[in-house]
C-alpha cells in the first residue's frame, strides 16, 4: 500500500514548481506550497549532478532522516520538495538537519524560536 504523505504525481510536482515558493540553503533547496489537506506531503530528490547512485541515495537518506527528526514541529497542510545540492556530499546528518531547519524557518513553515538572552 502506498503512503499518502509522499508526493508522486506529475501534476502535484508541476503545481509546486509553478505556483509554489522556493527557499535555497547551503545543501538543500526547498519548494513548498499549501495543499489544503490535513497532512503534509513531501518528496526528496537528488539529481545526477550530485553524484553517482550511491551518493544520491545517501543524500536522500540524509534529508529524510533530518526531516524525520523535525517532523513533529512542522504543521500539517504543506506539499514540500527537498532537492539536494552538490554540497551535501561531504556533510554529516547534523549539518543537513541544520540546513533543512534553516530553510523551513525562512519559509515560515517552521515557527522561529525566540532568541536566547
């Protein structure tokens, strides 16, 4: 059975690219759009520019794990596409998490934490 929270259809991807917004960060690019559903859908992509298949799969695994650790804080109702940049190759999971978190905060999806004094 297919998971409902994964983007699969070409029309969904096209709608996000055309009518959505994008935020770039050090190792990821985030495309996002409100979807009007009571759950969020996401996709993790790595093009051939990132590297060979082993490197691309590692990039997707890093992004998925980083998103999974932030998932509880993210409100429902968004379609998100995370695209790996070539700089993701040499990074650790904590670095990728910081990059995804920064992109989500700048997009307004993830609430910004109050500044510590």
